[in-house]
């Protein structure tokens, strides 16, 4: 049995119960991680309109990349979120790596970052549409599939996205996602 518990001051602990033994594993909190990564720390509280204009330094990129492997999913989520909003093509590597994360919320944020044309002035990386369509059609998490449908609605015209939305509108097991896919397909068709 795995139980996650949050404690005061942002500290998180993982409690594992196996047979007769109890284990406590302490995860470093987002705040603690930020204290150790001073170049990234100010970015965590910046408004998006300012964050969009930041020129990322090599030190910031290195510290942001270090969060990809962090055991705390909140840290990984914030790294994906920052990589989405920082307008620098070097951040795509972070997003590609987090697209395979075990936690659906982290995966969804990374996938959104690969697809979001509103957040980037640099061109989206080649091959990203195939990854996005694969996630939209086959991810086990409904939250991830839902986020992809919402992102596809505002994406620039692409036949692969239209086909994926059409398939989801007809075959998605989640009725709400199916309805959103139909709406997104209509929006996507208007822009083509």
C-alpha cells in the first residue's frame, strides 16, 4: 500500500506499508528544490506575461533540466510548466522527456507544452504532432486525453490532428471527451 501525505511547511512523505514493516521516504518539496536551484526559483513566481519575455541562461536551463528526474511529481510538473512558457527551443528537450512521465498531470502539462503555439514564437519541433496524436488516442489517463483535445482545438490546421479528433469523436470511451473532441473538430475545421 502506498500513501502520500503532506505535512506542514510543504514537506511530503511517502508511507509504504509492506507486510509487517513500515517505511517512510521523504521527498524534497518544491520549495526546498527551488531553494537549491536559485537560478530557477524566481521563475516559479513570475507572471506569464513576464515569463514569456525571459531569456533563459545556460544555468537556468541546466537547473530546469535537473528537475526532470526529481522524485517529487510537483517539481516535475513545474519544470514542464516553465518549459512550456519559456520561449526557447532548448526547452523542448525537457518537454519531450516529461511526455513519458508516470504521473498523468505531469505528462499532460508536457504534452500541452509541445503543442501550445500560443506560448511560443519559435517553431514547434518536428515529430511533436505524432507524439501528441499518439497520446490523445492511446494514453491510459482520461485527463491526458482531455487536455490533448482542448489543446488541439486551438492548434493550427493539421490533417493528423483532424483525423485524431474525428476518431475520438466517434470512438472515445469517455462521453465528455467524445463531446469535447466533436467540438474541437468543429473549431479545427473552421481554421482550415
